[in-house]
């Protein structure tokens, strides 16, 4: 497994941090393990943690409600450590329910960051807090842009399908 500092540097949220900043962040990382098939994040549950994938593969899915009260899971994406992505990041800033489920597709090792621990770092070190919050904004902005692009593609495809 890569050194925690190297893993953190590859994550957008932490890419602007100095080595000293990363050392501070490393102190709040907690290694957690999930077995294949275990739920890491449950859609519609309260959340207060973000995860960084160290080993294994996860699947992100969302429950779709169909008109006749039936529900089905829609797989949104699969992530590995090479993705350099985080999961559950919205729980660090918004006290809302989880927007999707995350399931371990293989045995996984992740770093967990809790909202309270991150808030403590932000309060104790405002300059570091600004860098982290800027990184979170950058990540969420990228995801929002992608979601907007996806909506345009889907609405265009639907319009074409309905007109033909």
C-alpha cells in the first residue's frame, strides 16, 4: 500500500496542502475495512464521514423509484484506489441524508475522515481549513458540472426518442 501522504496528495480535496498540512490531516485518518458485499454507505441514512479508497473496489448506486411504486437500483459508477476519488464528501459539510449507496465489490481498506475531526482541524488551523474547503468546493464544482452535462445529454436523448 502507498504511503498515506502520497495517497492524500493525489486527492483533489487535499492537492493544495503542504507536507506539514498533510501530516496534520493524517492524524485524523482512521483505517477501516469492509468485506466484499458489505454496505459502506447507505442511501438516505444520516452521514458524518468521508472515505478514501486505499484497497479494493466499490460500487456507487442509487435507488430509482418507478411510477408504479417499484424501485430498482441504478449503478452509477465503480471506483478503485487509482480513481483518486473520495466517497461521502458531502457529509463533511451538509447534515443531510446520503444521496447514494456505496457497496464493497471486494474486500476494501479505506481511510475514514469524520466531520467532527475535520471541523476541529478547521477551527484550530483556519489557513489549512480554507485550503481544504477550497478543495471540497473544487471537487463539488466538478461533480456539479458533470451532473449538468449528463442532464443535457439525457434530456436530448429523451427528446429525440419522443420525437421519433
